[in-house]
């Protein structure tokens, strides 16, 4: 996606690599100090990537992203310090906290500490009404920045909720599960309705991310059944949804950036008839759109059906409302595809060219991952299931 960068190229790739390093650090840290350090470190490269190489109101979007995420990080830091000073002996070891918290005399109410962490993760996911930074950051970021934001950075919030909120506070998460379900339904429906109104291609994909992240919340909320039973299916579905959303939406942003580089517009009403001029990019956009709306045979379907199967026995009506979000998703995805790549040819697009061989490689890799997981989901779902088993067991103990 960064093949066409010509302005301050070395600095651009330095920031991009620092960003990737920070994100990898978040997912591999077993120590809260390192976890927080890497969580905050990713702010710096993302801020510069948006503010220097972005488009539109790039300085405004970069600063908005910075303010929101620093707020979440500040709340999380208070929670980390509260846990550190509550345990005896004091420790930052994340693997020790699930048991240590149960026996520790906390210096703050456990519900308040849970809230500090959860709000920090909710800003990153993002959860309504803490979502307003995301459409601006997504839209104005360079293509590689949008791919990283959609593909990986949002997942830091979901990872934190599963690893910390559910893994370390099983009693609290079971008590507030109904609130998470309501928040998830709002995210799904609000995000989908707002997406229907978008005319900018990247902004449409950005708002669709808000809708799809609502499914993650619903999956997390389904761990505790009505009779106190613990279902790992919804939690595994939430984990898989984060992976599948990362590949599908990352692919959509990659395609949106490539199409913009060739036709120099993202305004959907000005587009059309691209299928004959860009057969590869148009086919890829069609496949990515169908995966986003959850077509069977794609990874989007596998993750959403797991969430629904896990959540429906627990939250019947909430799951039904969330399932209606798929109808809205089909509406805006099919509308976007019809307006952008089909219809009569436009004269000013007569000379545009399809993707080069170099551009086809990352697109093809992402399409293959979407189809493989859609056809044979256990290739990765088994990994998620083994990872969430300790969390499910800790929730079983308190219920």
C-alpha cells in the first residue's frame, strides 16, 4: 500500500515499522508495564502518519485520535496502578493477576477498576459513543495507516477486553454482560444506519468497522448463560470476528486506496463503470464486500454465525436485533458495489489502468486468507478456542 509514497519516504517507513513494532508488543506482553508502554507507543507513529502523509483534515483527525487514545491510556494506567498496589507481593505480571485479584484486598472497588480498563479498551475498539475519532482517522490516514488501523489497532481494544476485562475480572464481566450486549446491539445498528448515509468510499468502510466491532461485544457478553452456564462459543466467535474483520476491512481499505490512486476520487456518486477498466480490482472489491456482509464460504460468515450461536441462548432479542444489522450491511455493501464498479462507463475513466503485478500480490494474499478461513475455519478457530479456555474456566469458578 505504501508503494507510491514519494514524500519523506525514509521517515514514513520508520514510523510504519515503529507502529508495527508497538502493536506486536501489545499482543505479546505478559507484563502490565510493557503492555502499557507498547499501548501508548503506537500513538506516536500513528499521529505522524496521519498528520504528515494523510489527506483532508489530517491534522484535526490526527489530534482527535491522539486525545481520545491518551484519555483511554490514562484511565488504564490508574487501573494498572490500583492492581499493582493491591497485590501482595506487588507485581505487574499479567499471568498472576487472575488468581491474585480474587484474594487481594483492593484499594478501589473492583467494579471501578474494571471500568477504568474497560473504557480504555472501549475507546480503542471503538464502542458508541466513544467512536467519533475513528471515521476521521480512517478517512484521512494514508492507505497503509487505514489498513493498520482497521486490521490491527482496533483489535487491541477487543484483545484487552478478552484478556484483561474477561480474564481478570470474571465476576464483574458476568454481572455486566447485559450492558455489553446492549452496547453491542447499539454499535451494530447505529454503525450500519450511519454507513448507509456515507458517500465517501473510505468513510463508508470506516463506519462499517464500528458496526462490525459491535459483534465482538455481543460475543463477549454471551459467556455467561441464563442458568449460570458458561459458553465458550461466543467468546471464540468474538476472537474470530476480530481476525476476519482485520483481513476483510484491511482488504477493503487497501482496494479503496488503490482505486483512489488511479481515479483520484473517493466520492461514490462520481464513480461507476470501473469493472471493465479494472477487472482485477473490481473482482477483489466484490469479493471483499461479499465477505463483509457475511456470505457463506467467506470468513465473515464463520465468525458471525459463531457469535449468533453463542449469544442467542443467552440474549434472544439482542441477538435478533444484531442479526438485523446484517440486512443493513447487505444494503450498504451492495449499494456501494453497484455504484462504484458497475453501471455505464464514464468517459474520464477510459484511460485508467488495472492493478499492477506488485499491487495484486497483497490483495491476493488477503483474499486467500478470507476464503481459506471461510471454507476451513478450524485452521485458526482451534487456536482461539485453546487460548480462551483458561478465561472460560475462571468465569465458571465465579458462576
